[in-house]
């Protein structure tokens, strides 16, 4: 599968999740399906915040000489992918938690789409195995790794809304 196909599939899944949340009755948009989880509206904002977390790292990689090196994820990366696939509760760092108690789902959806575009633009047209960012836990990530982690993350939240 080419990188553009991966992004295409991830964009399609994002659009489907957004459509599903926006089609829900308003009260359901603001009610967690699983106790202790984000509401569907909060999930849209969380997805935008999570992808936005990667942007500064992608921009910094080109400045500190990381960009262009062979991508090599850390030993933690496959464990996180597996944990996301389990759909079991996972902690969220504060930078990725919605600040608003009842975020507007339309605004959250727009925010997510804007961040996704910026992330794709920041990653550029590099090969999948070329470092585009250095993650503090996951190591040197290439475009394929970024798509994989966000695909797993999206599937995790789809199962929880």
C-alpha cells in the first residue's frame, strides 16, 4: 500500500467518524458511551489535539537533523499499537485532553480536519522509512509509522464511542 493510499484510508476513516458523531442526537454527542471515556464530541477534539501534538516534532525534526535518517521506532511502539487495538482504557496526557466540557462537535471536526492537513503537509513527500519526526517515547517515526499510530488511535476511539 502506498503512503498516499494510507493517508486516503485514514482520511476516509476520519470523515466517517466525524459524520457518525455529527449524525448523533445532541445529547448523545455529549454523553460518554463508556464510563470514564470522552464523549463523542470530546473525542473529535481529542483526535485533533493528538494529531496536533505531532506537528512541532515534525517541524523540529527538519531543524535538528533528524529528518531524512532511517526511521526506527522504539520497543514501546508495538506495545502501544497492541494496547490501542485492545480498546482497553488508556491514560491521556493533558495536552491531548479537551479543555471545554461540552465542545461544539462541528468546531471540533473542523479543527481535526485542519490539523490533519497540517500534519500531512509537515510530513511531506518522504519515503515511508525516512524519519519525519522524533517522538519522545516511540523514537524516529516515518510517515508509515505516523499513519499506523493514528489509524490505531482512531480505531480505538471508534470502538469506545
